[in-house]
């Protein structure tokens, strides 16, 4: 059963793969940032605590990563951030990204939109997959390109 739409079918599948890979790269970067944006412990257990944090973050779903990034890494420059009290032998490292309220909120919105777009592709794409319809294939190609640009 050979389809006259094979080139467009192949192109849709190529673009799905491209978008999925890019979403995974974004997720990987978030995991790296969140695994390392805050570390603390004594000289004896610092490495063990850090590894535990990495293991926890690596099991975290994208939506939760985005929420954690939005609350723990992004900071409104106008908001006072209290320092954590730690024992004298405690080693800590923290980094945050700060900006005005508009900047921080736009990043948070973009991250949530990215999560919605990724979930749409991963969980709901099959309803768009109509390989025998040239019109639907063209619509899907446009959809995938728009999604790619938003990323």
C-alpha cells in the first residue's frame, strides 16, 4: 500500500522528531540547572547530598521542573531574598536569575507555554496524524513549525 503523500508523511515525522529532541534538550538543561542551582552540606556529606538532589531532579516531570525553576531560580529583583541560616561547618552554593517583574513573569509564562506545547506533542499528537489527508499533512507541518519557533 504505497501512498502518494509519502514525502509529506516523512516530513511530518521528521519534524515531530526534531521538536521532541528540542523539548528533551530543554528538559535536560532545566534538570542540569535545578540540580546545581543550590547545594549545601558539610565537607563530609556535601557530595552525597548533591547526588541525592541530582537523582531527585532527574526523576521530576517537566511541569514540576518548570514550577521549581520559576520559584527557586527566577527572582523578582525588587523582592528581598533572605539568606538561609546554616551551621558553621556548612558549605553552600546558590545561584538565582533576577530581573524586573515583567521579565520574570514573561519567562514564567514562556516556560509554562513550552510545557503545554510539549505535552500537546507527546500526549495528543496522534489526533493530528492523518497520513492520507494532504490537507491535514500540510496543516500539521505548519503546526510543527510554529511549535518549533515558539520553543
